């Protein structure tokens, strides 16, 4: 149970960072923390106590195994997050070129 | 089996464009036009040939309930027609609009990825698969919003990307929780297992999905990114985002999950009603004070999404009919209005309503079509917007919710007021405007097509036509879990 609570705390830390940080790079890093904590949650869901990796081989007895599906989901999700982070970093670089700052309180030409 | 082609065609087009285009942008235009018109033909054909059936395609022949399935029913085909129609006209409009911004082929390649992602979201029958397609279309959308290389566009795109990532994370947590309590990801199987889930868990799952997809649908507490992103993007992309993207990633996903998978729990229908009415009123109040034409239109998107959510939240067949009909109509007239804004920007070089005027003499076709679209969105009788709003208001009264009906009427009147402002200052003012650019025939063709469709689609409510167009769609939604579980029996 304690691991789930810690995982939830990690999600909240990521969300807190996204909502309160003023630096573009810190926002991107917070999104990273948020993503990884969700991946951790998926892996925790898949885990069964005292069970093995789910690969059948000769001479290995079929005992309880961890659930392989969330692990596959996490792999897919990591790739997606890589793409999103790349786009975000590229945008941050272009924003720095235009505004000469990473501070979001100074990047505000859009309003109303 | 034509279902997988709805993903294959745009995806293939995206890659072929980036491979062969190089310097020759003409090829990119031709290929994407062929791909989108082919998609339109396929979707109309599939809607016409299958009325109430459901077709299932098992990917890599993995049987249900283990593999990933693609599902096609009336709701799916209806949405596919909407996406293909708007994307075809957007491509037509883009040809000369995009020419001077950057390298064309990148634009068309990303555009086809956007279409592929949306089509994927529509036809998938698997929760995680839906998430993947949502991400594909969002990645394309972030890049397309920033396509014009101006500082404001990067700013809007960054905001959009951060909000999009947060909402995707919420959806992913929802998927994780759903999987942990149901041990499956196929919609049909989840809908069976979900009945045994205890009440608190249902609330958690529903809340996570409502927050995640509500952010993408821009219902009012989650709306902050929309006006920036939709007004900064190039005009054809604004019309894709406002016209179809927020509906597919937001409302369609909500319909699929909450009606077909979660069996329309009353608590969440009430939330739909509240979110809808709040968006309706606040969206239109925020819109009325805007002077930037595209920003005004973007705020109206929030308000009109409120009508759709209100219709769905009523939960009665008539309310759902109104919601679905308004969904389609809004795609038509909001895209048309964004094309008009793009045409005005091309001709006058600005979209500030205070600097515009007397455009009526300069660009008669744009003015006439924008008149048609303004009348549609504010609900004036012969146009489609009137009928869908009327149905929603009648449904609200019949369902014993006269307060919501009253809010809908107020919202409609304020919409009329703000579009009178657009017409008065933008097209019929006294100021003379210098001409800075020209509108070519493709732009005019796109605008005229949608203006005609704004009138023609009001025929969809006529008895006789309604039975073959809207009723199959409504029956899928009203059927709730039974319509998605029907694929399990074979």
C-alpha cells in the first residue's frame, strides 16, 4: 500500500511543478516526472508478489507470473512521451530565440 | 473490409509526401487532395451501405476479447464523414494560403498525420489504442499550431502542448485504474466488467476520464489553452482544430466512454449538464468582448461545445439527437467562419475588427458566406444551427430542465449579438481597407461548398431523411452498453 501512496505523491509533485514553476525547462522536467510516475503506477499494478517474469521456457515450472500487458503499455507510453518532450523542447528553444528568456511571466503576448 | 483503410490511407499519404515531395510542392497538394477525397468517398459509402450493423476488424487476427479491434457502427461512420469533409475543404483552402509561410510538404505531411490520428480515435475499439491515436493527432496539432514561425504561435503551441500532456497523463492514469479493476482494455469487455466495479472506483475512473477528455474538449474550467491555440494557428488549421479536433478527441471520446462503456451513469450526465451550461454562458460572454476575429470565433467554440454537452447530458433520445446534430452543424459553420477569417486576413492583412470595414464590396463571396455562417451559428431559421439548437431547447424542456433551456436561449441571443458585431465592423463598416493579397478560386470553392452545406444539412431533420441519417447514430448512443457489447457475440 505504501508504494501506491508514494507513487501518488510523485504524481502530485509532477503536477505541482507544472502548475507553479515559471521556467520553461522546469515545466518540461515536471511533465517528465508526471509521466514517469504514471509509468510507475502501471508497473505497480502489474506486479504480483513473489512472481516471475512471464516467459515460458523448458524446465521452468508454471508458477504465478507478473502481468505483461502493462509493461507493454509502458513501453508504448515511453515512446509517446519521448515525442512529446522533443516537441516541447524544440518549442522552448524557438521561444528562447524569439523572447530571449525562459520565464513564462515574460512570454505573454497573447491575452484576453 | 474497408475499416483499416481509414487509418492506412492518411498515414501512407503522410509518409509518401515526406519521401517524394522535396522541392516539388505540387505533388504534396495533389497527393493529399487525392487521399482526403478518397477518405470522403469511403466514409460516405460506408455510412450509406451499413445502417444499423456493426462491423468488427480484428487486428492481426487476435480474437476478442484479447486483441485490439477496430469497430465501425453508424456513429463511427458519421464522425468519419465529418472529419473527411472538413479536411478536404481545409486542404483546398490551404493551397494558396500556406504557400508563403514555410516548406509546404511538411505542412501537408503533418496534416495527413492529424487526419490519421483522428480517424484512428474514431474507429478504434480499444482503450489504450485510443490513447495512442489521441497522442498522434495531438503531436501533429502542436506542430501545426506553431507552423507560422511567429513568436505568438510558439507561445500558443507551448501552452497547448503542456495542457495536452497533462490531460493525456490524466487519461493514462484513468486507463491504469480501469485496467487494474477490469483486467481488460477492450471497450466491449470493459463494459461487462464495469457493472461489478464498486461505486467509489466508478467515480474515480469517471472523474479521471472526464478531466482528461474534458481538457481536450475545452469545457469551461479546462478552456484556457483553446483561444490561444485556435487563434494563433494558420486559418485552415484553426478550422480543423475548432471544427473537428476538439469534437473527436473531446466529445466523441466522452460519448464512447460514458455512454457505450460506462452505461451513462446519472451523476456524470448531471456533470455534463452543468459543464455544458457553464461553458455556454461564459464562453459567449468572453467572446463578445473580443476584437480579434479569430479569438472571438475560438471563444464561440467553447460556447457551442456547451450546447453539445448539454444535449448529451440530458440523456433523452431527443437531447442526444440535438447534441449529435449540433456537433455536425458546428463542424460546418465554425470551419466556414475560420476560412472567412483567413480570407479576411489574406486580403486586409489584419483581423482586428476595429481596423476592418467595407469588405463587402472588396470580397463579396467571403462576405456572403460569412453572413450564412453567422446566421447559422446564431440560430436563424432556414439554417442548420436553428434546428439543432431548437431540438436541444425542446429536449431540455421535455426532460423537465427548463432552467437549462432558458440558459440555452440566452446563450443563443448573445451569440447573435456578437456576430452582429462581426458583420457590422468587419464587413459592413465605413472604413476603407487597403488590399494586400488575393483570394484564389480554391479558397472561394471551399467557402461556397461549406456555405451550401450549412443550408443543405438542415434537411437532415426532415422526416424521411432523418431516419436514414441521424436516427442510426442516435440509436448507437441510446443503446448504451448493448450497442458495443453486440460485437462480442460472434
